[in-house]
C-alpha cells in the first residue's frame, strides 16, 4: 500500500522500488486507497510501470484509487489503461 503524496518529491523512491521488483520479476499491485495527492509525476510513474509491464510480461496493476488519484486518472483519461 502506498500512502500520502505521490508527486515529484516522492515518485523517485517508487520508481526505484518498482525497478527492483521488476528486475526480480515480482508481480505488483499497488493499493492507492491511502494516496492523498498525486501530480503528473506520480501519474507518469504509474504509466511507465504499466508500459514496462506490457512490454516485458511483468505483472503490474493498481487497485482502490483514492478520490485524489481517481480525479487525476479521470482528467488524464487513463483509468481503463491502468486497469480501472
């Protein structure tokens, strides 16, 4: 579960964690229910992970987007692409 803000300040940590998990071929489903804020950097991080998953057969998805995350998904028109 990710909690708090997913933005330009915190996204690099998530990128690094996802890279490690992808390298070891661990399936990942991010629970976003506790994300209170997400900016375009957070969205890009999730989109990049989805592209890597599609490209490399890695299992990646998101679940339970908070209202703040849902709003960003809806504004960007990417809910369906991220499995929502």
